[in-house]
């Protein structure tokens, strides 16, 4: 693995290795001195073409705890609108001597394109609606810590699938790890061609959350952006919550030991009720600390072995 | 002086010589002292006519000019091209059209026939000065807002009615903007779902094609569908023709050979509008071209400067080169299409649709616009070898069947042995 662009880049063994290292990194977080020398002398640039607080700071801390020099560059607004091509933008940054480029971009495929232009190791921190591989890894890592092996376990993803890179990476990762996956959304928030895709990739789809939820071993609520209403994807927030929210009533139908995940930021009251977000079975904050461990592990595997 | 073209097989059928007099017309006997062009083993076609070319001048002379685009056309076997109106400024006045016409004449390699905009500034609201463009020395007959759809039904209706006065035709870029907006860049289907690219559903084309054939029927006017890309559009056009509606349609070479799965690597070289479609659509388009439902092959040659393609996929420019490779792509996609049918769809019918009386025929008395093709050759495309100013060439590295050897424009070779004269 030279870059991490998609979950498709990872074999089951590679994922297991990342998780094994992540468990060690998790222990580091509990130390008083949270610093390992692994990436000393390495430079990692977090290049974010889109706003992000949690992912960017997670990568930043992960790099720093591994002793890398971490620099954040905010390049919001498409480079197209500024008249500079994406290629020129990233080549300029990489000309400064960069070992790792963590890239977040509003356009699907951007990380993959960039990886063809630069010598640096590229980590996809979210490309448009396409993928967010470290999010899927941290989700699976969190679930494994709760459930043990994911083989045969039933994971339910609910929300705006069309626009969600978290969904796309998770469906790849979870099926790869042997989980049974059901995705639930209103028809207007399901990507085009999902019937053929799900049949080929071996996951299930449903419009009916109430029918699916009681059989879930874990549930993952996806963020629903309020802007989607004006796009006509659904009539109102209220109607969405009634159909697809993890409400207090629905929480009662969920197995009591089934973890509740959310990649954040949460719209409390829209896709997830406060009772669910704060329930004992909610792993939302654990996802954050797992995220750090997984990102440390990913940076370590991609950058520590390399000759400078 | 004159010219004698010896040994070519006319439309792939009987072999004979072609004679060109001093005035550049086809005649029935060799003029004294004529230059000889050896075409032994080659197929002679009437010079190719492209209904759909973007030459980028004025406005983006870094991507292509009327001269460099004319060179690409000649190398591809073309003797006439219709230059689309979406330049900067837009070809929406007689003055703008005349400038394109005259720059084409100055280049002197093909007839560059300007297409006029349907609406002022391609804004889709007010009609451009269609009549003044038609009455000008440029004799504009084809009108198109190509790049944008004339989406307002009332504007489209008025345009169709208005051009009847001078035998014009509206060439529609069929894309309902509410179903496929400006960011839509990947055929909507399983792949767009997986890749997370904004989908461009076939239905966005089909609803406009369906609406426009009904408007053509209602107005008794003539409509031309640019770059048809889906099986559904083919069905509608087939139905409309059966009703006697005056509709013609073109397909691009790339929609006859390339499919949407090329987008898997997010390479903007394959970003084009309308997008590449799945194999089922490609099959339907090939069948429609063979059976006459689709009338013409048109390149939609769309040069772009390299930096306009080096953005993230959704931000990169739409379009691909096509002039130099069109004939080879058609031969590769439809190897069983007869040369006579190739001549129809790439020369005779486009010339008729565009009202170019001097093109599309090898009949005696016609201007000698002749394309000579080696049917047995094959060419591996090298984008660096292109005479276009741009390099957004989706055919790079592909082997295409047949090769344009000579192009004769008005009795004068513009290309000899594959090289510009």
C-alpha cells in the first residue's frame, strides 16, 4: 500500500495490521507523555479544500504524537475558481518537500487524481461524495472492540446515502470484514444504480427502518444536511425524523448491546435523538478516540517504513 | 493545372480516376498537364463534413484557433466544418459570423461555416439575430446554443418557427438543466453511485428530445438533435421519423466506442457532455446509425488547454478532441458499415442538413472535395502527433482502423500522405 485513497486499496490482512497497530497507539493515548519518535523528521501536510474540524485535528494530533512535523493548509474554495489548476496547487505544496499529504477535497476522486501527480504519500481524508477511508476504518475498529469479530454481524447504516462518503467507505470496509450490511434511506437519498451495486457487492437496501432496526447488531446514523431539503430530497426535517431518525421510540426496539455510531457532527433531533446519542450503547465519543489511534496507525504504516 | 486522382475505389465500389479542372471542379476527362495523385488501393469519399466543431476562436486561442482547427479537420479528411457558436464573444450576430467565415477562408484548408447562436449570449432568453446571420454573406443556416440547452419551451418554439423563413434548422443540445445541472458529469447509474459523481441521467436528454420533436411537429419546422447519447433518445427519434416529423440527429464518434466505465480512474480526459454511456446505449447508437435513425456522425471536437483539464473531475472542462480520429473511430466501431453509408453519414447527409450545396458529392460538376482513405491500414493514436493545439485526446494509445491518406479541398490537396501540404 503506497497511498490510502480507498478502502479498495486494503486487503483484509492489511486492515487487521492497521487495527493491531491502532491498539498499540490507543495505549499511547493513555500515557502521560503521548509522543512516539516514529515519524521524526517527516513532514505531513494536511491540505483541506473543505472545512473540517474533527478530521483535520485528528490527523494533526495523530501526526504530532508520532513526532512528524504537521502543517495545516486551508485551501477552501475550488482552485478552479481561483484560476489555478488542482495539479498546480498540489505540486506547489509538494515542492516544499513533503512526505505525506493528507487531503480533503469537495470533489469525488480528487485524492486519486492527486496521487498520480505527486511523489508524496497521499491519504484521502474525504473526497466529495466518494470515500473517507480512515472514517470507515475507525468505525470498524470501534465496532470490533465492542462486538469482537464483525464476521456475520449485522450492521445497519441509515441516512443520506447519495451524498455520503462515509457510507461508501463503510459499505466497502464492513462487507470486506464479513459483516452483513443493510443500508436504509428514503428512495431519493439512495444513489442511482444502488440495486445493481448492492447485488454485486453483497449488501442489502431498505426503505423501512422499523423493519430492519430490531435485527441490527450495530447501527450507524449518517448526518443529514438540512440543505438537502431545499434540493427536494425530502419534504421536511420533521418528516425525515419520523421516517428515518433514531428516535426514542426506535431506540427501544434496538438490541440493548448494539452500538450506536455517528461520524459527527450530529444533528440532534433530526437523524438522532438526544436519548440515542447519549445512550450507554452510543459509541460516538469512542469513535473519536479510536479515530486518533487508527490515523496514527495509518500514518505509521504509510510513512514510517519509507526511506527519506 | 488540374488534378488527376488515379486508381481510387469510389465509395469503396468501382475503381476509377477522378479528374479535376483548373477551377477545382470534378470533370469527366483529364485536363492537360494535370498533377497526378496516386490513390491506388485507396477509397475515395466525398470530403467529410462535420456538423459540430468547437474551434475556440475567438476567445480561447490558447486551446485552438480557426487555423489549427482547420488543420486538424484536414488531417481527419474533412473539407467543411460547422464552427459552434459558444466562443467568446458568442457568434450571435452577423458580424461575429462573418469573422469566423473570413478567418476560415484565410486559413484556406476547409470551409469553416459558422453556426449561429439561437439566443443572445447563449442565455436561453431572447432570440439572437437569426435573420441577419442568415442573410449575411456567411449564410448561416444552422443555429445552436450548444454547450447549453434551449430549455425554455417557448423560446424553442419561437426559434423553430422563426428559422422557417430562411430554411434554417435548430441544432439542440438536449439536456434538461433541472434534471442534469452544470455539475452533472457522469452517466447516472451504478458507476456514478459508486464513484460519488453527480449523475447525468439519460432521461435529461430524452425529455428534451421528446419535447422538441413535438415542437417540430407543431411548428412544421426542422429540428436537429446534437450528440444523441442514449437508447431512449434513439427510440423517440425513430418514432418521430415514422410520424413524418422533420427531425435529424447526429452521434459523436466517442459515443459509438467509449463507455462510462472509463471514468473509474477519474481521468478528466474522459469527461464530456453528454457523458459517456453504458454499452447498451453504445449498441443502440450503432444500430441507429446503421439503420438510418441517426443521420450523421459529428465530432463535437472540443479542444481544451491542459490546465483546464487538470482540475478535480467535477471542476474540469467538458470535451475531447475528435476531428483527426473520427473516421478511424467510425471504422473501428462499425467495421461492417459500407463505405457508401460512411460517405452518407460523414459527408452527404451532414452537408444536406447544413445546407452546404458544394459539399457531400463526387458528382461531375461539383467542387472537388475528396477524402482518400486507406481501408486496410490501422493507426495507433499518439496525442503528441496531433496538429490540434490541445491534447485532451481520449484515443491516445488506441489502435484505430483505416487511415486518411490524402484530403483534396476544392481540387487542391491539403493533406498528402497524412501530412499537411
